[in-house]
C-alpha cells in the first residue's frame, strides 16, 4: 500500500478534471465517428468502392503520424502568456469541429471521384486541426500535477469521460439508417456531422480555458520556433525523438500499449459479426440493436465500474501491479467469450427461471418505454420484448473491460512519471508533448496494422460478410480468433511490463531531486 499522501497543492480541482475529461470525450468521439462514417456510410450511403474507402481511412494516417511529433515539439518549446499548450488546444478544437462538419456536407448526387477528393482533402486539413488539439491536450495532462497518485486519478477521471464517446458511437449504425429519424442515410450523416462538430468546439475548448499546466515562464532550454529556425528545429526534433527512444521505461509502456490496444482493435469487429452471423444466422434485422447494446454496455462498465477499481488498485499496489492484474483479468474475460457467445447456452439460459425473470423485467420496462421513445423520435432505441435476449454475451464484459479500462488510465499516468525521469537525465525543456506524440504515434501505427490484419484473419477463416449463411467451421474459427488474438497480445504485454522499474518510491525520489535542482514548477 502507498505510504505517500498527496499534498493539497498537487491535487487537481474537480473543475479542471472535468474540463480535461471533456477534452478526452472529444479525443474519442472524433476518431470514433470518423471511422464509422468512412468504413460504413461511405460504402452504404454513397456507394464508394470499398478499396477507396479503405484508402481514405488509411492514407491520411500516414500524414497524421508525421504531424504528431512535430506538434509535440512545437508545444514543448512554445512561449506565450497563456502557456505552452492551451492556445493550440483552443484553436485546434475550433478548426477540428468546423472541418469535421464540412467534410461530410456531400451532395447525394455527387460523383465518386468528387466524394473521394472532397473527403481526402478535408480529412487532411481536419487532421492538422485535430493534431493541434490532441497532442497539446495529452501533454497538458502529463503536467497538470506532479504527484504520482494524483496523475492516476486525473487519467482515470478523463478516461471515464472518454468512454462516454464509446457509449454513443455504436448507435450511429442504428440511428442514421432509421427511416423515422432521417429521410436518407446521407441526410443522417450530414446532420450527425453537424452535431459532432458542434460538440467538438463546445467541449474541446474547455481544457484551454480552465486547465492549468506547468508555469513555464522561467523554463530553460526551449528552442526558438520560427520559419528561420525550421531546419535547426527539425534536427532538434529528431534528436529529441532519438533521446526519447532510449528511455527504457517509456519504450516498455509503448510496447505494452501497442500489444494490448491493437490486439483488442484487431478483433473489435468480430464480436458484431459473431452476434449477427452466428447467433442470429446472418440477419441484421433479427439481431436488431444487440451489437450496439453490447458495445455500449461494455463502455458503461468500463467507465463507471472498472476504471474506479483500477485507480484504487494503482493507489494501493502501484501502477505496474495494477496493470498486470487488470490485464490478467482481461484475458479471463476473453476466454469467457467462448461460453458467453454460444447460442445454445444462451437459449438454455433463457429457459431457466433466472433468464425468464430477467427477460420479463426488461420486457416490462420497454413495453412502457417503447411508445415514449417512438413519440420523441427515438424508435431506434427500442427493444422488442418478445425477442429472446442473449444475456450471456454480457457475462465476459466485466472481465475483459479491465484490459482497455486499465490501459490508458495507467499508461498515461506512467508516461507522466517518465517525463520526470527524462528531465532528470536530460534536463530542460520538459518534453511532455513529444512523449505524448510518440506514445499516440505507436497507437495509431498499430491501429492501422490491426485494421489490415483483421481483414487478413477474416479471409483466412473464410468469412464473407456478403453471405448470410456462414459455415459452422468458419464461425467457430472466427470465435477462436476472437479469443486467442487479444489474449496472446495481452500476455505478451504482461511479459514486457513484468520488470518495469519506475516504482512509486523511485518516482518520489526523482521528484525530490528535480525540486532541489530547479524548484517547484
């Protein structure tokens, strides 16, 4: 158990935590919505060729991966009366919101070539604005407190608010095609783009207004940022990246994140396919909203149950141990999916008194709610009480939710600790922006690889989303892959983190040494 108590001056006020969390909500809602629009609605609403849709999703990520470290370097070395990060967060949020809206204002009768170029160009401009917003926001979080445990509490709070985005995103698949809500899917995309863009501006600027980072007025070693110093700045950037890559604890964090996150991402779509094509014989109509409910309840349990538990675990047993425990629990959850997604077991459970009681209770609630939901235009949210509810698919969620719930809560907190170690070893300026940019660069590269490998696995097992009747062997192989892939990557991540050396005791020692050297920041 931790023997250290957080000093009052190191505690982040609830208002600042909420503002930082609002930024993380936007940090999640933008890529989530963008992915849904590109991967699904470009194909179904506008009929864009799947190859071009894939390129529209993948090619801009290359550009995005280049701009992240540049933005990190710029924000680390910026001098302004508003701080190093906040001006970029404010401007970036506004640019991101406006360009996200404009990206999807496409006429129903536009040609495919126009749609491709429109989305490609606007997306590249959007990603510049998003990098201006996201990279300094992450860096700001690393410097909002210097306390070992308060960093975890801050990241837990922000990650909880970020999970709210993933409660919303799955419903885009349901809301936009609903004929009672929108006349056409293209109208739905345009309208939802307006709503998401407006949310980006409103919530995205809150961290810039209310959050406080390091007082950098007297921070030494910052480089001049201008067009005249561009060539020198690029050399300094590359030197900084090289320096960061030699930080062994940070490389362990990057490696473990790469494995856990992208193992999860690689099979993320498999659950929906298993529900629809295995449990409901390929009928999206009969499967109804259960895929959306599955993802929403996963995000709810992660946000309101798992993340608070992980925060307490980290405070009691240390961040490394909390990561190892939470990742081990996620493997248990992945294994439980074999029984949770078994359609015969679900059918048998519904025949038990417990299953019948649960179904009757939910049926009674929605018999009352459905007319109200229909009256207010939320027919897409209704449930047919007569349909059999696949209760067991929710059984593994409280376990595998520990994987993603623990990952960003703990890894972002530990990255803040690593920034202190870097200052101790390499001096000023502090490089929170560069560390954050490289960390998320690893995430984005892995995400791109995961999207490709996910398609490869679907090909290997013989899955064809255009065929209603999949063979039993195909679906069983898909179910096995859905379990084995994230379990193996999580196990490798545990192996990498087993000897992670930056403990709470060492982090406290580093903080004391830094304060002696340059005073409090």
